[in-house]
């Protein structure tokens, strides 16, 4: 199973689909998909951790708020994502530990994600695979 | 969707009211540009026409492309009592906009020290993803910036009073309320004040390669023998967060399930939420005005440091993503409406009260940046625009290829070499970032400007081409 893929459908923005064998894994892969627009997350050192707790009114807004938190941490603390661990989703609440680095000057940053959007957002389960689809404004 | 639009003149396509549309929708485009429009973008335009209180018609400009909720390159006007305001109709990058500067520095003098200048300005103007401003901004300072916009910048030594006259809204939205901006937005805005950002944002040193209207060009201060500067950026993370915050608040208060797209979420203009969003949006607009004013100041300093005394004057600063209360003629009557411009430039003709005295006779300067490394245009606003497009015209070239596809097709080094061979020097923090903005991924800016000119909603004054570029 692929972690994520870009549809290339939106010319001005970026649309991706992220997959997982659980909802948690699909959400975590969505975070990596978004990070991959801005930098090569594989190259980010797992130097620091941030524990996050996110709430939403529904699953879509939970996903939106989760991804937005990653943008927030980048703007305010220079936090670059390496991976997501210990992610739990229950009752439209999400807890996770973000692993990454704040030494932003050590990395090549190539693109910018301005914002997460609800445009054509989907969260689906087919057979045993969860899929989330997101368009981000870049 | 496309087949439902009927061509009614050389540059106008129209769909009449159907399926919940309250007004017709119009696309201004040439056949070439119309054929290239994505289906999605036209569906989004149609959806805008279903919103409550929309007036006359929903409009798409020649650079229309698919956005979220509203298309990019669109204009819509809403009745103040019956209508709505929607963050998706303005965009996440509130007051993403552009300013054009003219200098008295001769092109050949500039070329002699071009690379030295490029290094200097790259050092002085923070750019790229995660770029932080050069000054430490406290929360108190930021609240002041949000209330005063470019005026704050000038008061604090970034530029001169005259610059404010040559900025849309005089660089300060009157209804801005810093208290309507969340703490999270403030936190994102503090480190980034005075930075270009990334993506399609850029700072270019240009020269005039064609003059279409010599008289107006002269009135706008254009001297063909001297270099010009274009600065393209917005309200950074603060603006993005304001949009996102109010999308959430509007969803909770007014719901979204009745809408064809969640991103069309909105609030009645006269509701508390609608008013507060307008105040917060205005504060973000001010942040962007201050941002561009500071960047202009450092551009001036860079010229002084490399070339000595150089006169650097602002032509105009225009917003491309904004909502405004303006008076327009609707059904024969002059009426105040809430205009949403998302990827559109205000294009007021002569005599509008909003314009400063210097542009009362000519109409306002309209600045349309091309993509990095291609041409840009200076146009002049018209009365015709006020009649047909709520005083608006296009804002740029519009992408035709996604960034993902661009990365597959181009390499940054190759983009650099191509531009270098065309005698354009580029500096960017990232090769990949450069590849994503390859000139080929955009529509033909000449075609966009020609449509604007031929429809009469923005008349061509001159065409500008880059000498060097800082890619954000």
C-alpha cells in the first residue's frame, strides 16, 4: 500500500490521497503528504517531539485541524515533521506525538502550503483500506 | 458544464440562471483561454451564483482557474442587507497583492552591478518557506500593525508618507479590528512580518519592453530607460489563519450542509459573525500592506547600498484577494455592495472617490504580475470596468499545470539555465521551488492582458520584463 499520492488534478492547489489500514494511519500519512510539498520529510532528523491534542466537530474538521496544527508549528516554532507516532482518534478527538526538527536552516525547503481546505475533502473506507483526500492551498 | 456557457461576443461567455442560480454568470475570455478553463472552475463559478444576495452576475476574469469554493480570478457583489460574506470568496492569502516601483536608475547602470544587487537584496529581504522577518515583533506592535497597516510602517521609518497615497485604501482598511484576530493568527504573524514568503511570491527588477499608452505611462511615472521593481506577496500565516478561524466559526453558527461545497461557507454580512470577519479580514489586509511597505523600504536601501543615491517611487499597491464595500450601479441605481475579489484587481476608472488625486484623471494603475521570469503588465482602470465587472480585471497569468506535474517535468537547474540564457538572473532558496514555478506552467499573460484590454476593463499601459528575480 502506498502511503499517499498526488492526483495532479488541481492546477493551482495540490490534491492528495493518503491511505492506511487504520484511520490513524491514513491521517498520519496525510500529514506526511502535506509535509512532502514543503520539504523532504525523510531527511528531517527526529530530534524533537511535540505532543498534540486536536478536536473537531466531525472527522473532516478533525483532519483539517490536525493538518493545520502542523502548519501552525512550522510558522511559530520552525517545526519540520519527520513522522507521526502514537496517534489515536476517538470521538472526533485526536492525540499524537509529532517527531521532527526545528533547526530549519539545515534543510532545503521548496514549497509552501498556505492552508488546508475542505474542497473535495473525503474520508472513506473501502474494504480494509482507509483513504483521506485533501486539497491544500499552495 | 462548459457546453452550458454560450458565447455572446468575442470575449464573453454566459450561462443563464438555472438550478438554484440567483443570477447569470459571465466569463471574460478569448476562445483560446476559454477552451483551457477547467470544468471545475466553471462549476465553482456557477456555485457562486447560487449564494444569497448576489447581485447582477457572478464574474470570471480571463485568468480564471479552479480554487476552493469560489474560483480564482472571480468577482462577486453581494447586497448589504440580504447578502453574505465568505472567506472562500477572498482566499486564504488575504490581500495577496502587488506593488510596482519606478526608479531613476538607468538599465545599463543596473546591469553592470546586477549580481551584486541581487546578493544585496536577497540578504535584505527575507524570502522562502519559513522566512522570518528581520525585526522582533511584540504582540503590542503587531496589534498596532493590524490597526494601521502601511501607516504603521511609515511611522516606524519604513518609507515616506507619499507611499501611502499610492496604496489602495491608503494602506489602511478603516474597519480593521485587531481584537477580531485570534491569538493563533497573531502567533503566526509575529515572526513573519517583513518577509516575502514562498510559493508564487517574488520580487523582480524589471524593465519596460513595450509602451502601449505613452501619455498614461508618463503620468504613472514610467521612464523606459530606467528599471522598475515589482513586489508580490501577501499576509503570510496570519492571513491564512484568519480565513481558517472564521471558516470554523461560520460553520458552527450557520452550517454548511445546504451548500454545494463546504468551502462556500459564509455568514450574512449584517450578522455579528459577518461583521467580525470583515474586521479581522481588514486587519489581515493591513498586515499585508505593512509587509509590502517594509519590503519596499529594504528594496530602496538595497539600491542605495549598491548604486548610491537612487530615486525609488511607488506607482501603486493593489490587493488581489479582498472584500470591500463599494458603490456600484445595479439595475440603474447606485448601490453600496460588498465586493468579493478573489484573484482579481480593482480597476477603477477616472473620477472614483476612492482614488488619490494624482490618479483622478487617469484612472488607477492596475498591476498584473506574470509568473516568475515572464512578462508583467501595467494597465489603467476604466469606466467600462465599473459598468461590466464591478470595477475589476484580471490579476495574473493563472496556472495551467500543477506543481506536482511541474516537478516531474522540470528541474530547477534547467529553469535557471533557461532564464539565464534569456538574460534573466534568478535567486531562490530552493531548486525544487524554482522548478515548481517554471514559466511554462502558467497561462500566456499576454493573452490575459489582451482580453482585459479588448473588453475594456483594464487598458494596457506598458509591458514589463524581468532583469532579475528573487523567487520566494
